[in-house]
C-alpha cells in the first residue's frame, strides 16, 4: 500500500482551493479556440479563465485565513496582511499558452510562504486530475502516495525537461551559451521534453517522470510550490550554478545523480 500521511488544515484548505480553481479551468477549457486571449507582454498570454480561477482561489483562501496576504499572478483578489503575515502565491493557470491553444497540459499552483521560506505547496493538474503537494518537513505526495526521486539513473538514460525560451527570457547567461548547453544535453540525455508548464514539469522531477528540469526567467508564482515538492521528495533545486535560485528566476531541479552533471555544463 502507498504511504499516506495526514494532511494539515492548512494544506487541506490549499488543496480544496486548487480543486475549486481546477474545476473552473476545466469549464473554460471546453471553450478553447473561442476564448479571448490577451497579451500581457510579448508572447505572454492571459485569458478570462486565468482571472476567474485566481479570483475564486483567492476568495477561498481569504475566507479561511483572513489575516494572511494573498498575491496572485493576475492580481485578482490580492490582499495585504500584516508585514510578517504568511503569504499565499497563486498561479491560476501555469501553462496559459497551452491552455489557450487547447493543449491539455497546465497546472493550478498555490504556494504558502513565511518570509522567504516556502512552507507548503500544491500543484494540481485539472485535466489529469493529479494532485502534487508538500508541506515542509512532511514529505511530498502525489494523490496521497509519497514521492521519492529516482536515484542512480545517469545522464545517458535521463529524461530532461527544459524551456525553449522566448526572446528576453534568458537572463542568467548569454543566450548563445544557453543554447550551447541545450545542444550538449540533447547530445547526452536519453531525450528532452518541453511540456509548457514549469510548475508541472518541476513536480515531474519529484515523481521520477523527469530526471531534471530547467528554465530561466521564472517567477516564484511559477516555481515555489514545485520547488518544495522536489526538495521534500529528496531532489535538488537551485539556480543553474547549483546555488540559491537567483532573482533572474533561473531554476534547475534534478535528481542527485543528474544534478552535478548539469551544473558542470552550466558553469563551464
């Protein structure tokens, strides 16, 4: 039987909010191809579903924790608590381009931060009805089954997730060097995948579906929940150089076996 751990009231609230948002996202997804799509910036899209999902999640969290801060990527339902209050981050649809073009791979993401420390995270895939979650010190889970990253699979047998960045997204190194690293990894790994949702792709490292994932220019809204999920599953997460995630949002999540090999390529 899979190992199951009791869920705290905080995590239960976050999970309920993610399921609520995911249900709204599924209803909007049925109208894909007819929905209005706005560009926040070049190749950075938002739909009415993003706003609706975020507003519903924010309302659910605010009812349960009225004194805590809420910060959503689309600013729907944002509220400020006391300066030292815990803070929820919401990415209502991580993978909006997939969503808007009718590709059924996107996630609803909720993170809970105390200061700069990520203490809880939920990533929900509404199309597959899969729920990844973790609370600091209590392990990572997928639908109630404990997650542990795969050990021992080297780069020659690894599935590596990566971003194919849009112009201006790579901020941590010259774009030409990033492309060189991509090509070198392609020459060594078993295969590479560009799935279109950073949150789900990072969580896939915890589930041993990916041996690593990396992307530059991410926001904490995108990565915070999944970072905790990977760490609680025994994986390694940081910047491309193996240190802390920088302000540029360069994130590298990997198994302990593959992580040093990738850091060596990025820092060569």
